[in-house]
């Protein structure tokens, strides 16, 4: 059973300290394995390490959001963290695997929020996020709901391309880390990343035209 208030207390302490430096190589993996085996102190040490990186991811997603929006990076991170907690016993493999799972959670949170808020605001008038890392060499704001719809289409055509986008954009993983999660070569990830960006560019250009 997850103790919400003890988790909230840990998260608040981490927020007060601010985002720290990236974790040393192997440290997140070591703590994940220890946490999986029931070491609660490992969780206490893990929180500030993963929180800082998750917070930077959330900030990147919200760069293009309209002024006055209600969704804040800390809210995204806290919700993602609460969704990850019940998975303590999961077969955590490494840092890349953790952030791959976090990427899925963040994607769902962002899209759920956008759909609730913008049910009646489609056609480019809904929530807008800067997704230059996906579709353009030039920064461009696009509708997150449209991105999710396009990503669903892409996944139906090529599930691996869909996972590459989810891991690279929502998870912030490198090509090497993405290859590790998907158990393919970095060259395969690079090729599928280029194809996926071209597909999303076409879909998003069409939906905004």
C-alpha cells in the first residue's frame, strides 16, 4: 500500500532543495535494484536523483504552453512519481528502463490533462507544446492532442517507431539508451527516429492546415 503523505513529504523536501546534478553512472540502476528488493532507504536516495531529471523533462514539455496555464512541471513529476510507486516490484533493468516507464506515464498525464481541458478546443486551438525535437529543425508549437493522435497512428503502422518517439521525446533518452531499452542497434534507432519525425511532420502539417 502506497503511503501518499510520506511520499508527498519526500517530494516536497526534494522540491525545496531544487534540481541537482545528474546521477553518477550506474547509481540510479543500483538504487532501483535495491528498492525493488525492499530497501526503503534506497528509495529515499533515489527520489532526488530521478526527480531532478524528471523535472527537467517536464519543463521541456511545457516550454510552449500558453501563459497562465495551470499545469506545472512539479505537478507532472508528482503525478508520474505516484503512478510509478506501485511498480516497486517491477523487473527494473537500469536507468534507461526506468525513464522509459516514466516517459509512458508522463505522456499519459500530459495528454489526459490536454483532453480534459480542451475537449471543445480542437483545430489548433487546444493545448500547445513546443516539440521542435520531434518535427522540425525550427522550433514550432503544435497541439499535443494532435501529436498523441499522430503517434497512435504511427504506432499502429510501426510499433517500434512509436516507441522510439515515446522514449526519445517523452523519456529524453539518447539513441544509445533507446536502443538498449528496445534491444536493437543504435543505427536502427537512428533510422526509425528519422522516419518517425518525417511521418509526424506530415501528420501535424496536415492537421494544422
